[in-house]
């Protein structure tokens, strides 16, 4: 009974001591932490030197046995420091392979296999592994494993992905101690792998863009200016100066004796251009920008599902343009951009505000025109300036406002100016409200 009492008392004291030491170590500067790592080494060297002096000056069997035991322990620790886990290697797999894209809310399994070359016995290994989002560690998994006969160990855990972004696996840490718990060894290895989490989207049943024009003049103008010729020939017309030689119908020219040109059918549905404002000044918070990315991705998915020509443009100090083929096939680079796009801090400059428009019109697909869906923050001067620039090139469409409403007077004034420029304002407070706002339901 007394022995049981003293064993519980000593265990409790040991736990409190370990907790105090860990707490003090966490709050100590890095310089003192490194010094504390070598305290057991200094203590062991001092004890061994004392045993040598004790054997030389005292002699006898006791001093000899103590010196032999200390020498054996010293050899064990030296061999452990050179043949421990310093050369640890590992491989990691997650999901059903590498290079995948996941959706928000997914929980993916991670399989980590560790191998320690050598022969030195290792009692256990503390493995720490995890991921970081945009350089900040957010998920750290810690587990204790032991090696099998082939000196291998397996760690399995799951990662819950609650936010859009590009996740990178951090450096894997492996720690162990000797059989007596005095000396700690640590090894690290880095296997560069990324997890791309796509933004949350919502299914859009319909998007009747034509009722959003203020009058039929704007709608007819968009249809006549931005329609594109197909490869299907519909007839023959008179030659117009400026027609290319490949357009001339030589058989009809030979029969009539006058130059005739080929007439092609026009595509009925204009191109859909989704412009995502990526400037930090357009949003009040990161949550608003995340909602804007989800809205843009949902609009792109609607166009892709309905087999429309869709371009996605990220607007910051420059332009990030994704062609209609990239959006239609959802290339790996396009999906990675949706996962990793972030806000850009730019200085407000009038020359920079119109610089992106020149890049816009120099692109082979964007200069053909189409219906523009501008996705940005609340009604602000940047939306008005963008709508002004786009209307100068006969581009019209919708402005999607993300966030909370401004005052009623300012809201009415901004919407009136946007409507005069050919843009209808659609306020989206939440993602689940997007289909309702597009359908015109109240």
C-alpha cells in the first residue's frame, strides 16, 4: 500500500515537472532553446569525467564498474546519434493520386510511409505532419509510431478542407529519444506536394441576360456588334473593299464578271466574358472576395454547361486571361488559378485604371466582344470607371456587387449611372441567392 502511494505521487510529480518544462520551453527565446538541447550532453560529459577521476584516484571494483557502465552507455548514445533517425526518408500519398483538385468541405485521406535506414534500435517515433495555406500552417497532425521488422512505419490521417486555396504540405518532423529518455534526436524531410481546393459553386438553372438590358437598343446593338461569323457559308454577296482574298468566291466572279464574296452565317449567342476584380481596394474583407470568386466560378460553370464560349479574366494591376478552350476543358492551370487567386494590393492610379483595357482589346478573343459579367465588391467608383471604359468599346452586361448595400441614395445613383452605361447591377449577399437574383425573382 505505501509503495502504491509513493508510485502515484512520483508519477504525478513527474507529469507536473514535464508540463512546467514544456511550458517554459515554449515561452523561451530560440537562443535558450538551443542551449537547453545541449544541457544533457554537458551533464553527461561532466559525469564521465568525474568517474574517470574517481577511478584514477580511488581505484577498486566499484569505480571500475561505474566507469565500464558509463563507457557502455556513452558508446550507446554516440552510436544512436550517428545511426538513429537522421537519415529518415518518407513518401506521402493523398486522395487517389497526386495533382488533384478538391472542393470546399472535402475530407481527404493522407497516407505517410516512413523508412529509417540502419540497424540501431529505436523505441518510438513522434511524427508531425500537416499542411499550410498561403504559407500559414493550419493543420498539424501528430502521432506516435514504432518501426516494424523492415524498419518502416505508416501514418494515416485525414485533412478537412474548409476553405478555398492552395495547400502545401509542410516539412515532416520525426523525433525520438533513447531508451533512458535523456537525449532527443530529430530529423526532417520535405516532399513538395500541393492540394488545390476549388471555390464553392452553385448550380444556375437559367440566366436570362436579355431582359436585363434597359431597352432593346442596347440588346440589338450588342447582338449586331459582337456576333461572330461561323464557318457555315449562307450565300454570296457583293464584294466590299477590304475583303480578304480567301473570302472571294471565284466561281461566282467568273460567271458574273464582277467580284463576289462569300457570306457566312453569324453565331446567335454572344461570348460570355467573366471579369473578376482582384484588387484589394474593391472589397471590405477577405470573405467578400471569397464570395466573389465563388460567384465567378458559378457563372463560368453555367456557361460551360450550356456550351457557350466563356472567357475568364482576372483584373489586378494587369490581366490574367483564360481562353474559352481553357474554361471549356477545365485545364489544370485554370483550376489551379481558381484555387490560388488572391487579392492584389495596387496603388490607385488613373493611368493604371485604363491600362488593363488596352491589354483587353489586344487579346484575340476578348476584342471580339460579348456579354460582360463584372464581379467585384460593392457599388464603388471602380465599378463605374470599369463600366465607362467597357461601354466605350460597345461592351455591355452585368455588374455583380458582393457585400452589403450602401445607403439608398448612393445605391440609386450608382445603379442609374451603370444602367445608363448599359450595365445592370445585381447584388449578391450570399452564394445561395445567386440563382434567385439571376432569375429575376424577388
